[in-house]
C-alpha cells in the first residue's frame, strides 16, 4: 500500500500556526523577564506559587503540582528546594497517605506572591488583553479550552 500524502496545513492554517508558535515561545520569556526583575521569580516559579495559592489550604501533592506546572517531578523538586531556601514553600508528608509529599505555600511565600502579582498582571494585560476586545477574549477562552481538552482530555 503506497504511503498517503500528509494532510498539509492550508495557507491560513499555516499562518495561524506560525503566529501561535511565535506567541507560545515569546510570551513566557517576556513575562519571565518582568517577574525576574520585579520579584526575583522565574515564570514557572510564579506559576507554581500561584497554583499553590489557589489550592485548598495552599497545599498540593507534589505529583499533582508537577502535572499542573507541566514539569518533571525531579525538576519540580529542585525548584521547590530553591523556593524552600527562600522561605516561600515547605514540603511535608501527606497526612492522609505518607507515600506522597505535599507542597505548602508559606505565609511568606503568599506575601511575596501578592507583592509580585500586580506588576505581573499589568504585564499580562499589556501584552495580551489590551490587544483584544471582549468578544476576542471569549474567543480566546473557547479556543484554548478546545485545544487544552485535546492535549489533556482528563483535565489538569
């Protein structure tokens, strides 16, 4: 059986894809620069602290946090060590199942996150939401949900 021809992207699809990949590669760097200069946090460190701040009791299993941050557990563990040294998080055995370790956002970490958030949100607004109208924000949400559901059908 002869190989089938790939279903190539149409010119508009290719243009949209190239624009999306540029945004996906450039946006974390731009946001990371702002975070690093204003609060001494990397983009992923901020994201992890923000995820913990939204979790019940500011606590999440390390394995869940790794999925949330899209990070390998070993990479996350190294990051948590750095954040522990700064007093922003602590790790403890999960009291409901000692086989797991919980990451816990400390009061100091929450305060640092709260101090970092206004400038970060301003940069996010400047780079993303100020360029969009309300209908485009709704479209962005619809589009990202659809794509995320294909990437992780089980949710995150």
